[in-house]
C-alpha cells in the first residue's frame, strides 16, 4: 500500500514538472523575436548612421579642401611676393569693350573667389595705342596660377617664349575657380613679347574682323600669339576667354 502511494505521488510530481516545462517552453516559443524585423532594424540603423556620417565627412572634407587651397595659396604667393594669373571661366565675343571693360571682368571674377580677395587684376590685352606690357609691372617676381603652380619666374621668362620652344614652366590653363579649361582660346591682341599685334577687333569694340588669340594650354609663344585655328587670329564674333594678371 505504501509503495503504491509512493508511485502515485512520484508520477503526479513528474507529470506536474513535465506540464510546467511544456507550458514554459510553449510560452517562450509563442512570443519569439521577429528575426526578419530584427534583421531589418539592425541593418537599417548602421546604414542610416553610415550615410549620415559619410555625408558629414564629405561636407567637412570639401570645406577643408577649400580652406586648404586658400591657405596654401596665401603661403605660396603672399600678396606682393608674386603675381597671380588665371584664365577667365567665361568666354566673350571680341566686342567686349576694350581695356576698361576687360579689367572689370577680371576684377569681378576674382572678387567672387575668397582666395583672390584683396588682390587686383588686369587683363592681358593690347590694342592700337598700347600693348599689354604698358599696363603690367615689368619686374622679376614669379607668375603663379591660382592653384599654386608657377608659370614663369618673372617678366623675362614670361615674354621670351618665341617660336615653338617651350619656355613657360606651366600653361596658364586654370581659371579663377581652379578649374582646368584645357585648350581654350584667349583674346590677347598681343605678341609673345607683350607688344600689340595688328589684330584686335577694332580695339575690342567690333564683331567684324579678327583679333589675336592665344591658347591656354601652350607654353611656347602660342600661349599669347597662336596661328591656330583661324590663321593668326580669331573671328571677332566668336567667343574666347581672357587672361587676368595680378597688378
């Protein structure tokens, strides 16, 4: 009798334990974590953070790059220690209005660039009564592009590029924003030595006739006095750029 009672009690106890186990397991399994949601959630958060961080880094890097360019330019070419030179980002027909208007174009473009503020610029240009050399300081200070690359050691090197010999240390093919303009055509009316040529679109006031051009990608005399692509000159009605030199 005692044994039967013991066996019944043991069976009842085991059954209770088994039921508790099943209930507990069932309860655990009935509220599982949605693996797909968890996966999506965990994946989304890093992606969002990475995108935000990348955007911030990119923005900071861009700003830093601009600051570095400004700072490095000030170090490479402090005001008065050299003369900056650039090609205009815009192009103009040959009737842009002569020296005064060309200088104003150079000034306005430079004022829009923080690294060039505080400096004054004049167009490299000649016409009937005056050559470019009459408006630019003839001295042996280096000519430097706005990206910090040296073009010439001074006036002598700048105006000695006769014929096909490559004399300039680098072409002046960078605009005021630091962009490379390639083989852009440039109005000059100027020979390699800085004197006036015979072609200047009637002192840069006419769409008729021809004007002397240079090529921004050249380091020989063609930088200011080229014979391509239209004889020795460009047609005044066609657009070309200007060279701007720091005074």
